[in-house]
């Protein structure tokens, strides 16, 4: 991952910042340039909610480069309370305990490292709600 | 717009071609197609490929391939639409002939996935979705399909065994296909026992990693009729896209790009789906085969798996599907697959499918897909 590419997306990944269409209110993650519902080019940056439900998930057993240390790990689609979805690793629980529909909350975590001397990449992962 | 015909086809065996370079693999298929067509001159060349930059550190494939087969000077370009690169190359070639701008067009696809390691292929395949948002999560391409598979099985109460009908059918057909990567039968039991790759997808539901090239020669139908018999017409060539990232879609089980493209194709070819005699479906993973059957209109929503289990996709079934092995058993050398589908449909319509021949096959439909149905390309072929 190149430094400029990583740096550019940092605010959107670190703080789950998406875009809300100023005209129809639809929320996107990532932000788009044109709203596909109403055609507006006007967006406000919004911080997405940090709670949601697990829509579906899988267990990755054959990882891409840079994710070997987490293998096997769970990745799922999380539907946030403000009606927008993200894709994320599901952490802080045993793989066997992951269930569709479980309630999750966002957590700031290390995502990957770029070899031995490259940048350390961070992002948002989701974990079971600590009630 | 002129009508378009196919006058030549050729392909390599799908497998591990360690000793053959990307350009020579393409040439092998290209020369077979040219010889089959009985022509020497083409005016345009479209090369479908996804991973050449990553696997061979090579781009500019149009000029490269033209040069290697002795025709530097023709119009040539690389066409890329992830796993739909091959079908898209055919679509571009179709437009070139239909427009009247050129007469003889070579459309092909080539991929050499074995030049890099499996983790490198796994990483590269995620270029099919938004790298910064989707791939960054650590999801893999099989993982994306697994998200659909779990949701599908939970929503419609489909058992794992019922998902295996697609790979079993593919392998049964591949056993009689000399260019298939895995020309042997498998059983549902064997498939269920295979290791999990990305739960709930088992190994035997996944296409393998392989090399291959497939090429077809297109020309105006009027010229084709003078050169070949029977003549195969490309009576529809359509394409559509969907929201790129699976996670951003409201309905994860609706292959909307396939639906859009196939409805346009039925209109363009002026046919009803009942007239389709042979079908090529992009079953990179069994869930894709299942959801494609539904999006193409052959099975009701949620009934795609059962449709396959009931034998309706078999050679003697209601709609013979993937008659030469499909993506699982003939193989899926990414950028070439869409053209393999066209070659295999043409074989059926010409009566050259050997033991897998579907009697009186007159109309065929091929569905080629990029990403998880982020791009869909549909072709309808008709024996003239």
C-alpha cells in the first residue's frame, strides 16, 4: 500500500466518515461524487454511527498478503444503525460464537503492516457489544 | 447496424502452462482460430485480460499480441472488466463489426495465473472491488462470494449438499472435454468433504487457478455465410454494471447487472428464454451459478440451488448448462473465460461438442461476470 494512497483515505477509515446527500439524505460509505438516487452533487461529510448488526459473514482461511497473522479471521457485512453498511473484520470473540444478527460496535484497530519496514495500517473493526 | 457472425474458434487446454509465456499462450489460441476461419488477415484485435500487470508486469497487450502473431499495425487493445474481461472483449469486437467500421475482428482472452503464488493471486483478485474500502477489510474474492452463500442458504433454508449440484454437473461434463482443466467426475459427498476455503464455501465449490487462452474470429454475417457452414450468428451482445462493492447493495442476492444485461439481450435477439438450448453460466463459485440461474430468469428467486439439484441443468435436462465443464471444471483463467464460453457455445451449435453434444442445439446464451456481478456481459449465439 503506497503512503499517499493510505494517507488520503485515513479520515474515512479511522473515524468511519461517510457522505450524506444534502438533497435526499442518503448516506454512502465511501462518499460518492454524485448521488445515485437523486442525482445531486452536494454531499456533507458525516461520521457514521458506531453500532450495528451483522448481516452475513465468512471465515477467511486463505488470506491475502499482509493478513496472514490474523488467519483464520471473520469478515462480515455490518448494517449500522443509520442504515448504511460497511464491510469489516469481526474481532474480540471466538469464530464459533459469531452469528448472523449479532449486535456489534466499532473499534479502532491495527489492520495490516506493509512488510518489516513499511507503514503500519489502522482502521475500524467491529466487535460484539460490551454491555 | 450489421449482423455479426463467428467464423473461427480456438482455445488452449486450461492448466499449468509453465513453459509458455502469456504472449505465446494467446498466439496458440489465435492461430487455431485463424486456421479454423481459413483467413489470414484481421483488422482489429481485442485482448481480454485482468492480471497481466500484476502477474507478468506487462501491459499494452493489444500491441504485444498483434506483434507476436505477425500483424503489428492492426488496431489492437487490451480490454479489462475483471473476470468479465473476455466477454467484454467479445462485446467490443461485436460492436466494431456491427458498426461497419471493420470487417474481420479477432476477439480473445488470455490469463496466466500460475506465474505468481496463490497469496499473490488472492491479493490481486481483490482488484475487482474498491481496494481502499473492500479489500482493506481483509476480505478475499472467495470471501465475498461466501457472504452471499451464507445469506442465501440461511434465507432460503438451502443445505450445503444442495449447493454442490453445480460443481458436480460441471465435472461430469468436463470429463468429456479435452481442453478442460479438471476432466474428471466428482460426487456430492466428495465435494462436501473438501476443506473450507471461506466458510461456508468448500474447496470443491471454487474454480481453480490456471492458465488458458481462447479466441474467436468475428465478421459480418453476410461474409460469414459465404465462408462457413453452419454459420453462427451473434444475435445479441449486451453489458451492464451494478454497484461495485457487494456490501453497498441493498439486496445482496440480486444479480442486478446480469438481470439488466440479459433483458436487453433477449430484446436484442428477439427471443424468449424458452428458446435457449444451451447455457453458459459464470459459476466461479457454486453460489454464483445459483444466483445467475435466478437472475437469468431460469429459476425463481431462492430456487436456483433446487433447480440444479433437480437435474434441470444436466445435458439431458431442461436447460443444459456449462456443457463443457464451466468455470469449476473446464477452468477459469480469468480474462479468457468469457471467450471460452463463446468457443464452447459455438462448438455446441456447430455440432462439434462430441460426447457432450446437445441434440439440435440452435440457440445458446453465455453469461460472463466481473466481480460479484459488478459487470455482466451477455451473448446470444444462434445457428443460422
